[in-house]
C-alpha cells in the first residue's frame, strides 16, 4: 500500500491508502523520518511511486485546510474498514458524527451504541487504536468529567487539546 507525507500548519502529516480507501493517517511526530516510520509501520505501507489519486490529493488539501483553521468534516473520506473489528468500526462511526467544535464522552458513545456507560472503557480502548486520527476524530471524545484523557498521537493530551482549541471546542481549565 502506498503512503504520502505532506506539510501542514502542525508539521508533516501522512496518509496511506489502497483501492478501498484510507488505511492509515499519521499526525506529526518530532521529525519527518519518525512520522513516516510510524505511518509505514501502522499502515504496512511504503512511499507512493505513482501519482496520488484525486481523492487522496483532495483529502491532503482538506487536512491542510483543517489544520489552518478552515474546519473540515472528513466523514465522506473513503476508509478501508477491513483493518478494524466491527466494534471498532461502530465506535469510529460514532466519533465521525461529532462535528468540529463539539465533544462527547466515552460513556455517551457507549450509551449511543446501547452498551451502557459501563462500556466506556471499551470505547476508549477502541479509540486508542484508531488508525485514522483526525479523519476519525477521536480527539473529540473526552472523559465524563470533561477532562482531556489519553490521546495516542504524538504529544498526547497536549495535541488533543490543541486540536480541540483549533476547532473552537469549549475547554475547561482547572
């Protein structure tokens, strides 16, 4: 599977794809080499040796715009769901329904899935393994007390908070 790296206002991002859709997305790491290494490892991809398809070029442009503050909704971006379980896909679809500037809790997603709030931890585990952060906006999911909890992308909670602030979400400081 091919991948590409591209500059954004946040640093170099990357995405990988196949004929079905995106197979991976990478937010910036400390340096370009690390960004590419993590993307290639997670997506089992290699640098593209052919021109990017139009839908990939458009997705790159939209990510760049989003990280410049021109907010985008990525729910229409094709994704290769074969990489994840049915449960993960269901969680990710709920996350995709959260619009920029809004947040919901892990427990709320569990309730929406008719699992009850006790399944909040399972929702959190699914989001922690999200192969498409930003495209599947797991950063918009917070704890029941509205605290910024775990974010598996580089920078952790700081990156999560930065993305939420960019999107205009109400953030509570202690």
